[in-house]
């Protein structure tokens, strides 16, 4: 991909048979985030432990020299709030911090967080982004004007502003009762970033 459409994609994997099976299937087929220009898989469990805990589900991951990136702390989070959402902001703050620290995303135009159970097609996303400027501080909203967790897309400049202002968001936003997508939306607003509607970004079959 050209720099204007290059994607850095990442996901957070819990050590469960369901998520490891999804991960192995997508890795084997080169689909989902593995179709991005660069990708990262975060977990609180090492690659070796994922392979040994779920040998059937993780079939093929070892041969592909797959490596998860460790984040500390539990990924077991409660549900709460009006919509019984996963209150997973604290876990994702740890992931964002590591992303900022490693800085690998800066080689790419767009940064994409995607859930493993989202039917994600990088080629289609690149088409949606073709006319957008990665050097503007923009993040994408779905057709309803919402930032929802299955897929979150930030421009390179938006990500830099987020990295520089992350501590301000953590201190200013009460996030213990919020899912990470709501927190991220509030943080983008706090930092003065612009949300841009993209009707093709997300089609929901079911909202958990």
C-alpha cells in the first residue's frame, strides 16, 4: 500500500478458546488485521502460554512464528452501565500506552483498532480512506455518528495528538464506568479532534 493508505492494525486478545480460535483462523488465512501493512496482537498471556492452553484452537500459530505483545494485568472485566457494556477502558489504556511507547504506528497513515470478531476487510477500509488526509487530526465515526468498539480508526496526526494528550484524558475523564470506545470518543473530543462520518465503516449485525 502507498503511505497515504497504509494501515497499522492491532487487537487485544483474551486468553479464551473462542478468541484464540478466531486469531488462529485469521492468521492462517491472512485475513482481518493480518491483511494490514503492519499489525500487533496484544494479550496478557505469552504466545507460548496461548499455544499450550489452547493447542487445538491455536493450530498453525507456532509455524507462523506468531508473537503476542504482553500487557500487564487482568483482561477479565465486568459489564455495567445502561447497555451492560464491557467496562474495559483500563485494559485498553495499558494497550494504548504500549503503542505510544513503541511508536511503530508512526510509519503508517492510519491506525486501526479492531475486535477479533469483527468481519474486517482492510482493502475496503483503504478504499474508504483514499480521499481522506492522514495528516489531519481526524478519526472515523460510523454512519450513526458514533465511535463504536468493533473498529476504531485514527489518522496518524490524530494518534500523535492522542499520544501527547493521553495523560490529560486519563486524569480528566472518569472511565471506570465506561467501555473503551466511549472513553476514546470523549478523549478525542477533549483533545479537539474531529470525528468524520464514514457510512461504510461499520454495519452492525448485533450490538453487545
